[in-house]
């Protein structure tokens, strides 16, 4: 079944005016069916007139710079926090230079909205909020002054700014040393702005007859991307809801929710509700409030695009605040598709899942490298010293295995096409990669691959809302390893877990992360209903996999609250004087069977020790357990002190999950023995795909089940489709 | 000045009946002036009649076993906690086998004092204490039953036991496979017991005319030493106050302090107020209450010993509860001396300081190896496979440097002298060691060595009460390194620090330990008065040295509360998305000058990063700082991510303290350049001592000051005294 956008080419090419010949030649070579523009490029009539569907990038909030310049009162706003300032010992006034830690070309302090009403100065030493009469501000110098600070206390100022430079545009500008004017974004919370943007949109639609698909980049509010005084990234949060704050929005929030948000609810001690923070109720309200607004206005935008006979896709990055694809409001926008930059398998799984949740809309992954001279980390790609083929293979090896588990519809690239032209090896490589991608769809034929006979549920404070995001936005070893395993994966939160029962689909609950983070769960683990529910689940036959500091919260004499389930506990300095239980350390275990050497789990929690003599230490020793297995009731638990994605660890994970679920018997169903190889079988379509994730030739035995197998050899990074009928009868 | 106990021999020999010839020959060879008995040995008339002062060991509470056996109601008591028991899902009764985790030969459950009144059953999942009607107990089976536990909640029972085997005696018994009856200890809280013990003492004194010194081992209540069901150590706390608990004591406490202690105040979530726990007010009250009782009755004991014309020393181990040498009640016992087992320099400093604090009473360190077949860890010493000379040198290298900084009066040994007789090399070695020790006193002539021109204050939640104890009772690398450095060291608590001012003697405050422990300080760091006081101290010119997780407590957006002083902060997962300040990493620094290679600080806090661009990273990198230096006001701070005692780290510490105190100029005052050597100068006596702490020959330059130096070579483990007049004029 072809996607609703594009055709069998499944490939989106970034076109470039002035490079018409090359654009059209590469479209042919790479099998493109869609041509798009990018930030900084545009398409010429000759390209637009070709046989390709045309994506046109549109970022409404920064589309009309004249309007933005004429209305500084409509610029987007946010709260910043000043540097932490320590008062001296003399009791004299403490003057805080508010923007000392920030990039003055990005932010302008908002003195128009009364600082005494909208700002907050907090004594971080006591937690007290200062009374307005205790401080003053000076618009000329951009400072606030605490008249009589308490000696040696630390103070911060939370203050409103206007964003006078759109952050992603700023990033592109600085990265490419552009000289054009600084781009600014307006805030559609203002009715005047919404009216203007819709008028602009209507005009734009009329002026773009060749555009088939409007590629919204993204919607209205950018992820948090704050630069420091050195004009370089200082703070970034790809999932933050800080850039949609304004006095108007806060007033509206108070009206709808019946309470006022304080600046502190958004500034969060200067930690800005980073996704590792266990989200507060207030912040979750703020997210929901924002989602409703964004998707409401987003729907109006999409409706007008549809009315103009065009389709609408959303580029799932940049201005994506409020467009949570797993939130309850997303699908009402009725988008036709989603596109997402992807260099990790977990991201590919996220976008594939999002498309399905939104009703089966088209999903497209924009692959790296982006056609820029340097990458996001500043390393050379399409300039001297770069190696775009190496970079692409590195990413594709991560992404391919995930796409085989949940195929996205399309791939594409972005940036300056002209930069690629000197890299003939890259041009050939992309042609091969595109064909490999299309081959997946040809063989899978719209079916889904075979999976283990149980689902896996990743438990954290975010749950489904942040599906496929674990420790960090980019990757997190565990989600990455999972993304290519034959497993259906749910993401659940601490409300969901309360009703979880064994035998109802979920076979193993995973909890991974550092103590006190949203990923591990922090204070949720002190909730009796939570620990009881997980104990019940495991005791009744379920499995539990804890990684790092699972279930961690100092409470009731325990640090790992489910030490009784996991069979391990972590030393925090208070039990050094207890003799450790004499746990066994078996030399062989189902979980360890394919390990080529000593476990290397990467940075691991230290000082984990057995909490029970029945614990089996699989790696490490009684003072530093690296891996352990433990029974609890009719169920089982596995502990890993850390996890990084590697072939050996990915196999370890698969085996750990099968063992925890008491389904070791299912290992050989559609399985490739060599840890550098994986098998994805599409029984409904009669095909199976074996991939070699390594840069070396690999020989592997592929199993249809325990009885039926084939041996084969794959070239480096190779991929081979096998007709399922070729497997011998068992 | 000779000590008040013993003479110029300064050596206490453990005699052994049946080995009279050998005892007397070794007394001659080792220069002993005192002969003692040990647990398991006694002295015969021929030894007693010799020219030696006689120490006789007496442990009153376990001296009269007939009395203990006749009065089980007087046995010592304590609270134990049951294993943590997880209730099942059916809501059925949960029966807890109270002693399942403990050694049934050590403890008998006390059902005589009404369990419903004296026990506590706690739902550790909620923290709720169960009502007495919610549970029952059964004396026959030694169980308690919770009638209707909440499904999947975890329960513990805190219950009273009688100690039916004195723990140190039990340890000696099991270690040496004795077959004698189990020794039990009685509790002098009972007036009948006190009366009986004093009568026994009077009789004993009359029956021991040859005894010159009564060596009390120790007083009345043993440190916590609980065995598990495998008859091996399960939990030990050398400083715990759990073994002096009884209903009578608790009633008396309630009367004196006006509130009742709950079992939980003593059981402490099963963590038993281990010294790493930040002590609660209730526990500190309990310690004070116990100290008053112990020293009151201890004074009565000492007075009777004095009345009998004998002296009294206390062996500072075993039954030492309540005899805190730095508490306010200790000196009123009017002991004549203190003895302490010592295998670390920090312990030698502790006992030397204790003797001074108690008015200059005699201090004696009992060296290791103890004359037992195996050591405390079970490794062979005086049996096949052991090497007592190697063990002794290992310890003496740690102890000698500390004794040079604060000379204790005497040394000695304990155990079965007969075990040493086959080890001729050990007999010669001890003769040399004893002479080396006496040489210190001959040269120092009662004077103290020269020190740096400022004091160092170690700040933790215990302060002076636990002087020279840091991370663990035994050692703690930092205290160990400090013990031999030319520094006067104070131990201060979070009350003391409030009034600390720069320029009044203390040059550097040290804070070292893991987050949340009493050593680092835990909740004390959220006290505004504490952080303000330390900031003031440093800003006004003081120094601060933080090691590991200093000032750590998550509060107000910070983990290291004094990140502004230290210049570093630790990542707890919430600031991974911040670009680290661009701190400098100088190649040379005063602190690093003598480092022979890369810093090896041992297990270190990870993910420490610069909090300020002005921080200097001395080792590690911006994501994992190992050592850093930072200015704050007129003062300076140094951070070390870990610390283990080694020659290189000891030098690092000295330099870090001098730099933090802004007294780099003082480095060369009485200084040996080679890191394996140290110099202790006694200017008042005209002598300086150079020691070689290493097993290799070392050449070193010894400085009287920056201008005057000598070069010399020392044999392995060597020690040389130099007349100060031999230094050239500057």
C-alpha cells in the first residue's frame, strides 16, 4: 500500500534553485518522487514544473518578518532565570545583571509587563520569594537589585523576555555565517497574530500553485534553545514547554484551570522542567493547556491547507511544542503526514508509532547527514575532513533495524544539495540506501513483522506521552537496543502501572534511569499503590527488568524500593557494615549465553549488592553487581547496572526480557544467532530479512523456529531477503 | 617525661601462663615494662612476681558468669529488626520469624516485657505503625503475625531481645573454636547488678594483689556486633549505642528527657543509626543519656580501684558505649590511662588526642597483629600462610608517621604469646619497632612537633565527638593521610561552623563524604546559617577543601550547595543539557607540583563539572572533574572527587591545604621533598626525624625552611634523627 503522500519512490529530495540540472539528475538517481525546499534554499520554476510532488516548507510564525518587526509586542516570550548570585557579607544591595548568562542578540528583557507582577526573585538558600518592595529593577541597565539581601544567601531572578531571534533560524544563521536579518517569530496567542497568520496562509497558498504538500516547520513554538553570551548553545531541551509562555497565556491558563502558575512552575529552580525532572502537576497542566491551544489553531491551519487542495505534513522538530503525537489532542489536527529528523532507531520507532496513532498518516524520516558543511556537533561533514558516507552508514545501521520492526513510509534529506555533488561515493551510497529502504516495503507488503509472544512496557514518569524517549532525547541505549528487537513496546506511566496485571499482554516491565529522574521515577516509587502493583504483577508471573537505579527513592530504609523483587539494593553509605547475602554466581545462565566476553554495560551504577541470598549474580561481585537475576513469586526480575547499545548488550537485553517473561522457549522463533546479525520476519508476506549491522562479513544461522534454520553469510552492512518457504521443514 | 603508667620501656607484653620462660625472655628482648593478660590467657605467679608492672584485664559485666546465669532478667538487651517481609496478594496473615536473619545462639526474644507495649510493627511501604490489635505474637515459635496486612506492602518488626552471648567473647570463641560455656554480660542499669558488680570488684581487687593496673575491657556495653544465622558477622557498628537499650533504661530516659523514645528511634529503618546516618536529635539525646549513666557508674568503679591502691586504664574498644572520649562526661571517670587497638594512623591520633583531652592521662596503642592464628578478616597470621612481619610493617608505616605528629605514651600487644615463638623474624622485628618507638620519646622529650601556621577543621555532623573518624571507623583515606601531616586538626560539627571566622586559627575547612551521610552532612547543608557561615569564612580569606560529595543536598536547584564556593557541581541527571562553563585546565599548579603521574584518587564521585568559568580543572575534564581549584572572595576552595591514602595523594592533600589557606609559602618549613618520605621536627627539643614510608631505599632533600636543606638517603622503611643544628644556615 503506497503512502497517502508521495508514491513508490518513497524519497524526498531537497531541491536547490540554480542547481536545476543536478537536482533533477539526483532525483532520478535516488528514485525521488518528492522534491522539497529547505531553510535557506528555494525551488525554481523548472523544478516545480517537473513530474515530482512538491513539498514547500512553511513556518507561519516566522514567515512574515515585516509583521514581526512592526509588532514587537507580538514576539514570542518566555521566562529566563538569571545567574545564581551570592550576596556578600556587608548586607549591601545585590545587583543582578539579568542577561549576564544569556545571548543578548537572542533575548530582550520585557519591562513592559510590570516586573513586580510577572517576575519572581527567590532566595534559593531559604526558598523564600522576595516581596516586590524588597527589590527594584532598571530597564536601562537590564538589572534587578535586591535592596537588603541576607548575607551570603544565593538569589535568582526569574524574568520575562521577548525572543528577538528565532532560535533554530539563529542556529542556522550562525552555523552558516549568514548575513541576512535576524528572523523573529510571533506568538499566535494574540488574536491579532492568529488573524494575520491565517490571512498570510491564504495568500501563501494562493501564491504556491505548484505546492502539493505544505511542510509545516513545525507549528508555532520552538523547542527550548538558549544561547549563552559566547553566541553558542548554553541550554537545550527538545521537549520543553518554555517558549510558549506569555502574560496572555498565563492569564488564560488561570481562567481555564482556576489557579495561577508562578514563574517558578516554569523556571523550576533553574532546571526548566527538563524531561529528566519528575513532572509536577502544574507543569503537566501547562503542557495540556498548550497542547489544546496549539492543536486548535493547528487544525485551523490544516483546514485551510486542505481547502486549497493541498496536503499538510508536520516536520516534527523545531516548533513542535504542543504537538505531542501521543497526547490526546494531536489527531484532531488531521494532518496528512509527519516528518522527523532521525539518526537513531528509537526515533524511527517513535515516528512510526506516531503515524499509526494519528490514524495511519504518512510518516517520513529525514535522514542525516543534513546537507550542511558541519553537523550539529560542529564536526565537518560536507567539507574538508568530513566523511558523509561513514556518517550515513553509522546512522543507517541504527535506523534500518528499527524500520524493519515498524516501517515508516518514506525517507528524505534536507539542506543544500549542491554540497553533496563533490562526494560521488555519497551519491552512490544514497542510491543504494534508498533502494534498500524501498525493498523493505516491497517485501513487507504492508504487513508487520513477527514479535515475541508478549509485550514489553517501559515504565517512567512520562509514559506514553514520551514514547521511545528514555534517558535522553537522542538515544538512550536501552530504547535504542529495543528499537530493533522483535518486541512490541509500550511506554507506561505510574498511573498506568497501577492496573497492570500479569497474563494480559505485557510480559515484562522495564524501569531504567538515574535515581530521582523521571525515567527511574523518583518520588513515584514512594507511592504504596505503585510498588504494590509492580509486586503483584511480578508475583503473578510477570517480569521486571531494572537498569541503573530502578525504583530508586530513599524511603523506609531502602534505596531500591523493589529490592525484594530485584534481589539487589544499592549502597548509599548507610549499609556498608552489613555482610552481603551469600548470593550465587552461576557461570552459565540463559541470559549470558551469547556473550562474547566480559559484560561492558558502559557507565554503571556502582555499589549495588545482593539483597537476598537467592539472587544470582550474573556479572560483577557481591559489592558491585553488574547483572543479576532473581525470582519473586511466580515471576522473575533481572537487574543490569547500566546499558549501552552494542551488539552484545542488545542480545543480552533480548535474552533478559525472554527470561524475565519466563519465555526462554521463544528465543529461536525468527532468530539470527550471530550477535552482529538480526532477523525480521514478515510471515504474512512470506519474507524474512537478515541484516548484518557490522562493518565485517558475518556468517549466521537464521532460525524460523528451534527446529528450522539456515546458515548464511552476509557482506559488511549487508541485508538479505529470504523467502520463508526456503526454511527446511522442522 | 615518663607516662604515669609504666616506665621508660613503654611496652606492654601479653604474658601467658605455662610459657613463663618465653614470656620473661621476650619481655627482656622487647624492653617491656608491663605484662598483661588477655581474653583466654592468664598470668602465672612466676610472671606476677617479676619486676614488671602488671595489667590485669577485667570486664566487670561478664566477669561473674554464675551471677549472669542465675539472673537472666539482668542480661543485656537491645532492639533487633526482623527481616523485611513482603505481604502476599491474598490479604492473608503474614507471619514473621523474628530471628530468621539473626544468630539464635546470640539472642533470645524478650516476651517478658509486653511486646504490645515495647515492640513496633511498621508498614515500611507507608511508614505507618500498626496498632497493637492488628498483630499478635507467639512466644513458642518466636514469631509475630500481622492479621490483615495490606497486599504487597513490606513489614518489619522491631522487637526486644536479651543477649545470651556476649558478642566479642562470642567472636573470640568462634574464631578460636573454644569449647567453654558461652559468656553472657549483665546490665548495670539494674541497681541489683550495680551493687553486685561493685561487690565483685572489691573482692577481685583484694584477690589481685599483684595487679598494678586494672585494664577495664572496656566498661559495660559492647559495640554492636550482631551475627547472622550462619554464625558469622552480619552487622557491626563500632560506635553504635544499641546494646545499652532496655525497658528500664527507656523508662528512665522518658523521665529525664520528658519524652519517650520509640523503638524506631533506635532501629532507624533497620539502619540502626549507623555513624554514616546524620544523627537525629533523639539519638543524640540517647547517646548523652547513656554517657551520663556509664561515666557515673564508671567513676564509682575507678574510685574503688584507686582506693585499692591500683591504677585504672580503659581498653577503648569492645564495651566502650558511653565512654566517648570527646564527650563532656568522659573525664569525670578520672581514669589513669587509655589503651586502644591501632592499625591506622588516624586511630593513633584519636587516642593521643583523647588522652590529652582527659587531662594528659597515659595513652597506649595495642598494635596489630593480635597474637591469634588469623586476623579479623580471617586471613592467616600466626599460622601457615601468614606473615606477621609483613603485616606489622604495613601497619607500622601508617602508625609511625601519626605517632611522630602526636606521640602516644606506650605500645603493646595482645593475645597468645606462644603463637609468636616460631616466628623468629617477628621477634626481632618487634624489638626494633619498640626501640624506634622509644626513640621518638627520647628525642621529642615531651615537646610537640612543628606544624603549619594554621589549623585544619574537618566538618561533619558528628564533629569533635567523633574526632579522627571519617568515612569509616577504620581509616577513611583522608583522615589517614592527615594523621601524619604537619597540621593541627580539629573536628567540628554544624553548630561549631556557624561561628567560624577566617583569621582566627582555622585556615581550611574540610568536608568529605558521600551525599546524605553524616560525613558530608546531608540535611545540614540546607540550613541557611550553615552555608552562609562557610561562605563568609571562605570569602574572608579562609580555605575550603571538598572531597567526594561535599555540601551535597538537593535543594534550590543545586546538588552541591556550595557550588559557588567550590566552583564545581555534580550532575544528577537534570543538567545534562547545559553546556559546561569553559573552565581552564592549567598544566601546572602548586597543588599538583609533586605528582609523579596521573592522579589516582580511588573510587571518585563521577559527573562532576565546573560550575564557573573561573574554576581551574587540575585533573579530569569538564564532564568528570577529578580535582579543581577555585577562588571565592578573598579565600580559596579545592575540590577532589575522591581520596585514598597514598604517598602521592598525601602530598596532594598537603599542597591543597596550603594552597586553600593561601599559605603556599609555608610548604618548605620542615619538609621532605620525596613523597615517600616525611619530616617531623621538634624544634623545642632540637631534633627532627625523617622517615621513609616505602619498602625501597629513598633519597630525599629535607628542608628546615626554603633556604636550608640537607640531602640524605634512607633504607627501606627507615627512620633517621637529625640534630636541627646540622642544617646549614640560610
